[in-house]
């Protein structure tokens, strides 16, 4: 009848299906779905790799991770910066030069000090640096203890070293005020572009900026006993 819609012939349907499989539409659809699948596969691979990595984490890696978390928590509770603490731990590399000086010696504690002793000393350093930064912000800070000096240039021609009795520091940086600087324990003094904090136990902490001394590379050097 004129008003009745004719049904598709099964053979015609088969031909249409073959036409689609060979058409550009099919290729375009595969390309689109392929592009979408790539990031999903990458995400899945990353997730699996992360799980495997965590599962295979060694005891050392776990301990280091826990140590970092503990340090961050302690820094927050005791109000010091973890980066200042880490700078304390790295002092041998930064200031030891070619000498065989150890970290405990740089920190003014016995050569065979325990790890806990070193932690306490570096926390003290970080807290002192925080006090120093409230007045003058320097790029570098270093421990200098009895029996050593901060050799600024020319093999001791310019130097800063602590008073063994904890009264302050000796320095030759400022020619107008050379030698002894009386600094009360727990206080600091600014000498030109240097900042000297007196711990009062025969050790000082020195802060300085490279902008003030572009050609200098201070190192910790032993002094005469």
C-alpha cells in the first residue's frame, strides 16, 4: 500500500553493515576511541606501577620516609624550618673542604657522638637560624666551634672563630673592629655582611650572603690548639 513503510531486505542490511565496516566512519570511530584509550591505559599502568613500587619498598626506604615525616612533624611543633635542619646535616659537604673533619666535630660535639646527639645539635642550629632570620636574612648559615674557624679567604687572612670560653667571637673581617667581639650567649651581632650568633658553649653560628662576598667560598679550617 502507498502509506505503508516497506521493510528492509535482509540482504540490503548485510550490504549496509559491510559498507560501514569498510567506511571512513568506522576508521574515524576507531581513531577517536583509540585516542581516549591511551591516557586511560597510561593511568592504569602508572597506578599498577605505584602499587608495585610501594609493595617492593625496602626497609631502608621506609625508614627514610618515616624519618622525613618525623622531622616535618617536629619542625612544626617546635617551630623551626626543616630546610635549616637539613643544611646542618650537610655541613661537611658544604664546608669541610679537603679535611677529614666529621659532622659531630663541626657541630662541637664528640667525634663519636650518637645520632640522637647530632639530631639535638641540628635542631638547636635550626632554631638559632630562625632567630637570626628575624633581623637579617642570609643565604648561608654555618656552625663554627672551638678548635676551628670560618676561613673566609687567603688561608686565614680573613676569618671568624669562636671564643672557647663562650664570650663571643674573634674576627678579622671588619678592620675597624677586628679581633674580639663580645656577644652574650643567645644573642647575635652583625659585622658588615656577616651575622654572628653566640651559643655560649664555645660555638657560634655565622650567617652570610654570597651577594656581599661574591668571590669568597668560606670553609671550616682547624686552628692551633
